[in-house]
């Protein structure tokens, strides 16, 4: 259940393995975090090792969708900009370790970084890390096109506008009274913890995270940003940089100089979709700090930092929004089996676009081999 990117990835993985698949989504179309993000497929943000290589496998699935489903996919790569010596030190340390881990990236001089993107401000720039692995998709377009592709290419049946109210004994019941019999059920409900198996979520440690984002209108004269661009704050956010010796120095400096940035979990990135709009963000507020009302202060802080590192032909903000996603404090994704052959797959922690296809392939390989690989938790009661 669930028509977001995690649910769609699992539907595709199951269908490719010859399974008859029904995907049930309570809304008329996916409305959650899957359509409220940068559209970044971001291997460079994943920890060195297994997760990085899983991200590359997921990347290959996106490229396949670009060819087969007509999804816009841009092999744009990424730049991490260094404007302070401690940022440059972290990037140089990462680049030195990368080849041994199979990560293709390189350090660029300031002038070489500027040549990669016409938006990068040269004043104060010390250097940048370039990676070619990153892709850009438009999440709104991709999540809208995938159901048609899955239906036409694999016979997946979609039931939009139906809410699942109970799963038990191999049966799935919806609010409209329909009951489906299923050999395997995968629950991909995003940040909605209450509808199904609330006791599992209550004990899982999963947290909700709210982010605020913005976008410009289309840039004039077919102007292109080029790669995704990230600032130095991003080095403290993504776990890929966690083992760099200079990271504590960088983190300490940011905490002293920019406490509001730390308070709101802000790091600043930019991507450009196929419509020419530049997407800018984001922030991270958790659990009790989440409000339905967005904070203008967060937008101001993001834009101030953004304008220090990038300059656009048209920087007028045309849209603002927030998203809420699920994140586990220690696991890269949460997988549980509350009943035999019923699986909860949730909380990719903001990496759903990057990781979902890789996770789905690995999970379905394990399930088909009879290797559940997760701890079974208390089952829900049977149907009356």
C-alpha cells in the first residue's frame, strides 16, 4: 500500500519478478514527501560502502525509467562548494578516501568549479568537490508517470482513492468494504503512522521531519544551472562525510557562528528541473517542533545563504511548500514483519528518490529467497 516512491519501487520490483501486483493508495494521487523534494538522486550523500553502491543500483533504475517510461532524467552530477578553509579541508579529505571506496569524484579549483555552473559565485570560493553520479528528476512528473508505465508494461493494477483499514491473515480490507487476498503485503505508508499497525510504529523510534522548500519560476532563455549545487552546510548533514577528520571543526564553527541555522537544521542546496525551475532548500524540524505553519525566518536564512553562493538570472520565488517525511534515528530504512509475509517498509529518511529502487530490489530478492531478515513483531488481531 502507498503510491509514493517507496510503494512504486516495490510494485515495480515485484512485477519484474512475475508477481501479480495491486497497489492501493488512499489519495487520488501521491501527495506526500515523494512529490515535495528536490528530485535529487544523490549517491554522494550516502555513506561509503554498501549504501553508496545501493544508491548506484537505484540510479541505474532511474536511467532505465528515463528510457522506457519517458521520465525526465538529467545526468547532471553535483558540486559541493567550499567557501571556508574548514569546508575545503573536509572535501579534500573525502576526495582522498573516495577512490579506494569506488567513488568517482574529484576536487576542482575555484575557476574549474565556476566553469561547471554559470550560477556559482567566484568571490570567496576556495574550491569544490565534483561527482558525476548524481541525477535530477522532477518528482511531480516522475511519480505521476510511473503508474501508467507500471500498468502498461507490467500489468500492475492501481486503486487510487481507496484507504486500507485492516491487514490480517493474508487479506487486505479497504474503507469501501473491498477485501483483497494477497500472498505478500508491503505497507509503504510514509509518515502516516496511525492507519495500520500503530503499535509497530509506536515502538519503532521513527521520527517525523518537516522541511521547507522553495522554487523559482523557469529561468529565461533556456538557462541551465548544470549540476546540483550544495554549500558547506551540507557537509554536516549527510553521513557520507561523517568520518572526515576536519568535520568536527567545521561543525563547531557553524554552531558558534550560525546557531539559527543549526536550530532549524538548515543546509542549502539547489537543483533545476526539466521545466527550468530552480528548487532551493531546505530545513529540518522534528516531532514536537513541527507546525502546520511555515516559518518565514527559515526561508530567509535559506535564501541569504543561497545568494552568497549562487546567482540566478531569475531568483524570484514562485512557489513555497513544506513536506513531512519519516526518519529512523539509526537505520537507513525501517523494515518490519508484523505478520507472516506482511512487511512494513518505511522511513528512508529523506533519501527516498535516491534509494527506493535499490532497496526494493534487495528486499524482494531476500523475500523471494525466503530470507526475511527482519525481526518479527506482535501481530495485529484477525478479522472479526
